[in-house]
């Protein structure tokens, strides 16, 4: 067997093969002998069919089978000999099978280009956290009160801050009636809408009243068919509710989490906000560090890897699409997210390179700690959860995620605190 290897692209390898006539003929002869011993034909005992009869009856199919076997064996042997690791299915072309001439064919495959990431040890990207202030804690406490707010029906007219449930009786957009516009399935807070004309039109009316309102949808409105257009609406107010925030008392503290007093709750909120701020700062720094390295270290990724990632994205979109939500066709989604997919694949390779270069990997204790979190969350024995995760491949994913996170932590170092709070 003779073959030549070329790499016209950093991610593409082409192998051109030439199988000598005697080698191909020998393989065909061996296959014919094997067939003659196995097949059974009328007039001949099993295993006693003459080779010439077998060749006359099955020669064409035997040669085709030998060609397939030689192609597969030659390709795998060349890859092993040259250290080629394909990342895509091989594509065969230029096959020539002629009597008395060498068998020739070409196999094209994709590979991960050899890369060298430089400058990662000289990065000056560090996570910068903002100091948590009293006002931040106050906002977090207010958010908890809002979450536990009570809503009571009122008979008075709508005021700013009320929550109104309503249904469309008639909606005309640019002179054309829209009969397919669904009424909101949840109360709307008056005063918080982007359409001030709507809020103004609702204020002063009561439940049971029908209101006519003239509005103009904002240019950036979520529904492109309505954005920037004027509408005349007839609306039936079904319910008006007043929001009442709970006091921070013993009952409230018990609902939140058995806190001894307001000071204990505030201390908890401050710690939680600090952790969230640290996570935000780290995430921002990691993104910045990876972006800087990718901008300074240019390399390609095999198109097949990008396509597989886009396939997974599309499958996820279909799996988690809400009822009646239309998922864009795979081709359309591919055009929209191809650059994102390429960047993501480069990010994977960059992190993998640094992890391998610096010999970064999670310890068994770190992996077990993550599994322990899951066992605690589900209330199941640690060993039972670990075995289940090992069987379904989740342990390997946990190990991979930890390796990535440790590599990113290696890049960004310790956080710096912005004492100004800005």
C-alpha cells in the first residue's frame, strides 16, 4: 500500500491511496477461496464449489466487498501510522477500480488543528467585586417582601400600583381589527407598563367597566407585527387588586427561613449578595480572559464540530420550547448562531490546551464534594447517587466541568474588592 497525506486546511486531512495490483488480486483470491468453502450451490457439495464457478457467479460482488475492506483497513492503518485523529466521518472520492491497474482512492477527514496558546501566563485580568452596601441589603429585603405580598380585590377605581386583570373586547391596529390577539393571562401592574397611554387610560376605572384606549406601541415592542403601530382598544376590566407588603415581623421571618430577628436576616442577605457579586465578578473576568486569549491566538476549528454543536443547540430548542412556540428551522438557526458556535468551540479548545499544559485536573475529593451536593439535594445516599451518576456518564461531565472551572480560576486569580462600591 502506498499513500500520500496532505493538509490543505489546518482542519482538513486528505489521504490519497494506491493499492498495487498484486495486493488487490491476492485479497480477491483469498476472499473467493473463503466463499468457495462456505457457499452451497445445486450440483456441488458444500465446500466443494470450484473457485472458477464462484468467481463467475459472485466475482463482481466479491471484488466490491474487497474494495470496501481495503478502503477501511487502509484508512485506519494510515491514521494510526501518522497519528491522525479524525473528528468527522471520512469522505471517500476518486475511486478507480480497473482490471490490471492499481486500486486508487482518496479519503478526506477533519481533524483538530495543532494549537499553541501563548500569553496566558501574563494575563492581567482579575475579578473586581463591588462592596455590598446597606442600600443593597435594603433592596434585597424589599424584594423578599414583594415576593410575599398579598393581593386583595378592591371596588375602588384603578390607581397607580394596582394590579389589573382584563380582556380585550376589540383591538384595531392601523385600521385593521386583530381578532387573534390573546388577552394577558396574568394581572398587569399599572404604572410599570412601557405604554404610558395604556396606564393613563386604565386609571380611574373600576372592575366591570369597559374602557376605550388609544395607544401607540413602542418601536421596540416584543411583537414585531405591533411595534411602532397605533391601536384603538376596547378593554373589559375584570378585576382590580391592591398589593399589600408584609411587615418584617416574627411571622415574616419564619416564612423566609426561621431567622431569629431582622438583623440575622440582613446578615444572611449581605453574605448572599457578597457571594453573588463574587460569582458575577468571576464570570465577567473569565469571559474577558478567554476573549483576550482568543483575540491574540488565532486558530481554526473543524466545521463538523461547529455543525454538531449547532445540532445540539437546535435539539435543545425543540426540547424546551414552550407550548405553541415555533422553533426556527435548523438552517436558519445555523446561520444566526454559527459565529457563536465557532467561538464556543474555540473556547473549549483553549481551555483544554491550558489545562493539559498546566496539568490541571480535579481531585477525587473535589468530584465527590460535587456529588455530595447532589445527594444532599435529592435526599439520597451518597454511594447510591455516585453509582447512578457513574452509570449515566454524569460523573465524567462533573469532572470535565471542574477541570474547566479550575483552569479559569488559574487564569483570573484572586478577586480585587472595589471599596468605592461603584
